[in-house]
């Protein structure tokens, strides 16, 4: 069982370019999340989805969009990347929003230059 | 605003005991979580507290006092592999996790 998989593992991106970070889980979890992690700061929620077909904004949604067409996939798109979006991005999932444990992907290290 | 506070860094000796504290102020409370994160890796779940008291799981224990907005993670019989960051997080009234910045634990031989 793979669990939750992110792609790519790392990426260097020119400012202004569009980029989609992929996230796939095979645990049939209803809830999925995108976080960014920056040095000295806690994980910050970008967007979430409590079930397929629904999405919501987290703490830092500006400049990002998501879709949840099915249970397994939850891609995160940067429409026009800026250097402040340089970060490590983690996708996570849980059985439900009220569930006690979230499972994380291995992360995507994104550098915007 | 919502806030989770924990020390930035702690150092301990192999075989010893260390306590990592976490204080929180959040909009609602639906549980407190501790995660472990090794450098360059994803966070992994350690413990969950929703009621006051101590939860023990092997070498790790977690304590919660909701009236004080306080938790600690206790690690016993420290091993070198315990060198990692320990993240405290609280689920707020919307069931979203609010995260602390993490405590980097350095274990010395």
C-alpha cells in the first residue's frame, strides 16, 4: 500500500510560471489537505477538502487553487508562481475531518526564482 | 488569534528523559496532537489527547490540561533516533489543525 504520494519531489520554477503539485492517496480517505512548511513557522493550511467534490480555503489560500474531482486525487495549482511561494508543500489525508490521525505525503520542495 | 507555543530547540542526553511543553490558544478545541518529523521527511503521528490526563504509548507519553491550555510530550529512555522535530497541533472548532512551529530535539551521546 503506497499511502499518500506527492509529485514532484522537488522543483525549481521560474516566477510567473504555472505549476501543479500532484497528490494521490489510495486509502479511500474522505478528507485531504495541502500545507506549506516554512522555516520557523508551523505548518499552514492552504486548502482542504472534506469530501470529493468540495473544497475550502485554509489560512493562506491566496495564489493557490485546488480541485477534488474524485476521492483519490487532490492537485494544488499555483497559477503564477512568486518567490514567496518557495516552500515545502505537504499533502495529507484523513478518514474524515473529525478523524484523529492525518497521514502525510513525503513533501514537495518548491523553489521559485 | 490562534496560537500554539513550544520551545524552538531542546538538547538531551541518550538514555535520559525529556519533556517538551506546548501551550495553546485556539477558537474551540477538538483534540491536541503530537507529531514527529525527522529532517527532510513528512510528519508522522505520535499521540492524541482530547480529555485531561496522561496518555502513555511505549516510551512516549502525552499530557493534556484543557483548563490551562497546556500539553507536554514526555520521551523516556532517549535514543539517537529520537533526534527530530516534535510538532504540537490543536484541532479548532472547525476541525482544522493549528500547528506550532515545532521543537527541534537534539540527542547527544
